[in-house]
């Protein structure tokens, strides 16, 4: 997977992200976790993601990060 930020993530790294997110979801008081890059491109998600428009949510998160900087 090549992100818009120029970073490339291979399948083994993506699998590791998913494992970490699953562990975090079990330990944190959360029902859904979304991992994006700074531009808002979705890297991985964990939880009932079918309820959400992940692309729109990633864009909102990136906009918030940009505004906060």
C-alpha cells in the first residue's frame, strides 16, 4: 500500500498494524479505532467500521490535525 504521504506499507507491516489495533481495542475503552496518515488516508481500522464512512472520517481527522498545527 502506498500512501499519499509517500510512505509505503507492505503486507507484513499492514498485518502488524491490524494486530496492534486489535490489542488496543481490547485494552482501551473504545469500540472503534481508525489509523490514518497525516493526510487522512486510511491505513487500517478495527471494530464495526461498516457503520462509518472511513474516507470522510479520515478527512475530518486530517482537517482537525491541520487546524491544530
